[in-house]
C-alpha cells in the first residue's frame, strides 16, 4: 500500500536542506578527491589509509575508463552506493535535474564496472579477480552488494531509472548462481551482514521470490558452518585483504552459533543490528515465528543490558563491539554512528512486526541523540565514535582513547558513517508512520502532510507540532472510506502524563503496548495530544558501575550534556542536588536554535593545585555554588574543543526513616 509523507517541520527541514545543499555536494567532492580536506584516522592504527578516498576513481578503473590500481578499503564501493541512496531520497523529496544528471552518470559508471556475469566489486575486478568469493570473512563483496541493491531500489523508486534496477538484479542473480544449498554452490555467507537487507529491498521492488529465498538462506546458514573461515585457509599464502581480521573470534562475526539460537548481542555492533534488521523482515515476510522470537531475545539483551542512554551501542574499540551486560564505560566506549543507524533500522522492522511502543521509543532515542550527534551542524564534519564523556587532553595522550575525538573530523579513513547518516536523515519521512492494512501507527512527531492508500479509500493526515521543543501534537485526519479505520498514536516512554482531545472533547483512553487507538470512520477529525515535557532525571542500573551515584538529564526525546564552553573545565567536579529544580529555556541563537536546561549546582573547590595524590583521610574540600547549563547531546562539539559529560554526580537529600519501615531499604530503578 502506498504512502506519501511530506515533511514541513522546521527542525527536520533544516537537516534535509543541509543534506541537499551541503552534505551531498561535499561528499561527492570527497569521493572524487577534488576537495582539500584532512582525512583522519578513526583510531591509532598504522594500517589505516588516509591519503584520499579514490572511490569514484576505483569505479573508473574497473570500468576501463582509467588505468591504475585500487586504493582504499576493499569496501570503499559502499561509500558511493550510500551517497547514491541519499541522492535518491533527496530527489524524491525535491527534484533537482542537475543532481539527477550527476547521479545518472554514476549509475552508468557502476553498470560499466559490472562484469559480464553480473559480478560487481572494484577491488577484485581490478587487482584480485582470482580471489572472488574466496575470503568471505574479509572481502565485503556481499556487504557492498547489499548497499548497492538498497541504493538501486531507492534510486529507481525516485526517478524510475531502469538501468540501476537491472544492474542490481544482475548482481543479485550472480550471487544467487554462486551461493546456496545446491551442490556446486558455495555453502557460505557474508562476513559483514548487509546483502540480506539489500536482497529484501530488491524483493520488495521486483516481487522476485528468489531474492527473498536467498536472503533467508544467508540468515539460516549463518553459524552452521563457518565456510568463510575455511575458505580463508586456502588463502593462507596470500596477504590478508584486511590486516588482522583473521584474528577475530567467531563472535565478532555473529557466527559462533546459528543466528536463530543467539540470545545475546555479541561482536561487531553494526554487523549485529544489520543481521537483526534482516531477520526481523524475513520473519515477517515468511511468517517465521522462530526467527521473530530470536529477534525479540536479541532486542531485549541490547535494550535491557547493553545500550547507552543516548541510544548508542558498542562498548569497546576492540572490534567496535559489544562486551558484556552492563559494561557501558563513558570515555572509552565506541557507540559508532553506523551502529545507532542500524539500531533505528532494527527497531523499525520490529515495529512492522508487532505494535509495541518500545520499538519506536528506542528508534526515536537513537535518532535524536547518537545519530544526529554523528554530524556537525555544518554538515561537513562527522563523528565515527559518540562518547558520553570527553576530556580533550586525555583523549589526545591516552592511546586507549585514540578513537574518541573532541571535535568532529572533516572526513575519516574509514568513511562508512557520513554517507550512512545522509541516507537515513534524507529518508526520515519513512519512519514517521507505519501502515498495517487498515491501521496507521504514528511513531515520530513532526510537521508533515501525509496520504495513505487504504484498503477501501484514501486517508490524509496533517500533523502539526513544535517537537522536540514542545510536547503538543495535533492530527487532522480525513478519509474517503466510509468504513472505520484505526489510527494509533505512540505515547512516548519518557512522558509521565499526557492529555488527549478529539474534536474538542477530552478523552480518557487506555494505553495498549505504548499506543492509544482511535477507531472510527474519519472525516476531518481533529486529535490533540499534549505530552508532559518537563526536564527529567535518569539513573542507571546499579550494575553499570561507572554511573553509580550519578544522574543524567533529558527533556522529551533529547538527552542532555554539559560542555566546558558553558561550565568551564573539570566537569567531573560538578554536583547536582537530588531535589534541585531544573529550568528549561529555548535559545534561538545558540547552536542553530536549541532548548537548554539550567540549574544551580555545586562544584568542588580544590583550593590549591599542590594537593597530594593520596591521603589517609578524606580530602578537605569545599563546595561552591555553581550555575550549570546543559545542551542537547546531539549539538555538542560545535563550539570548538572542550570537555563534555552526560552524567553528573548527584547529592542525595537526607531523609528520615518512615515509621514502620525496616532498617534496610532497597530502591529499584
């Protein structure tokens, strides 16, 4: 069923204009090496390539237009594909003939680089044709293929370019001829999950069930027989495609056991959520309850025990990976931008499976916090890693924190995050509503006009709001169908109170699985919902050891942080009383216009700098009053290099023991 969402929202239009006017042209120049920028390492690693992108030139060489060797990561092709996908969403929103002509030329170039049998990967075409599909744990051939399929479907949908869809189908057919259960085919799967998602997009676009079946095969085969590792043994005399990847444990690739038997989030965080995204969609397409249950278990482990308050995932730089339950360090974590993007994908697919508000809550939290934080307000600087605490001097001098940046680099040697950001933010309209037959779910809140083809007519919805700065949301709904339909609105998990009116009448509706439901034949009906949006404190599970005695602040969907620009250095010396009132104000001229939080707190006064390192008694320190200011986490590091912290120490207010209560009291967060 078709839907169309036209965003008119000030907050989101700024980002979409930024993508169209700044990010897409900037990234195009980077991919063509036609701009003078500094490419930085995402961490201390002498194997990282920093000279140039060379991504477009790789395609020109593979196509025979130029001579030379491949340069860059073997997955560099995916940077071009994600750029093309972002262009597709931008053109769908607002046609630009010059940009379309440029994208058409890129499609022609990709088609020329494709080999006669449909194979497509510039590194192997140029420099290692004899190694095709022989090092699946390292090669990223299927990973890049998946990204091209996603881009091709998006571009075809936007401008009806048949060549891009034909090229993608030709590639998928090549993979189908080489992989599968049949004798003579490779009984293996990708090292980095992604082709499964691409095949599903291609299935949706063409209706060809072979692509759905091949995606199912890769998911079901995963972990049964690590064929991609055994193939590596035949390559032992050859140099590795990516240095050190043969040293990672099976958990890194999510192949330590069959995918449907995995219950904890293990290994490389991006790979895991891409795997889950595909599993969630296949479960829906094939009505595979066992696969859906596997998704639920992995979701619970991520959200209950391995996700940061910002929606970030991935606790360690080593393997960009999950570690163990409640291990969520603030200043050495990874929280890759791509991982939160993948978490948005996973949540969206789970929400399509079952109407459960937590999926949309997490989708919103990751989107408004870690995802947006991955890009500077100018659209030309990017974070790979999204920390919760930064002291510039420490990250510069501690090799264990080399991946943590105090400001966003212009570009990265491994540049997966910037174009991934562009494609998600350019398609944010896809996440506002979900239609399930005669039901429409409202998941995200922003000014937009939408239309939906229903089973027996058309439904139009106008949404009005000043979200995320205001909790008032209005819907004006009309339908040409005379029969009742269902409209459901998410009640965010962050709000404690809300008020609902319909056509001026206050309603009391039961919240079911995080939504309120309206069932009627709509005809210009007006729904008003006011979410209480006051500043709120959050506390981590006591097993998160580094957050004991601390609190974090939020308002609405936004997590807040303190910056040195507002509060001075040594943020770790700041303290907030448990009962201190927190004020909110909107500052039009700060950071592109943001809501800020303010309160009176305390700061430890160390008195003098020659204090001993250790004492056998408590240090004698005083606390001085200090005004503390918070800004939205997504906006930090846009005012130069300075300290940042999400969590702050909290001073408990002494309370008398209530009569009749036992001596030992347990407070559960």
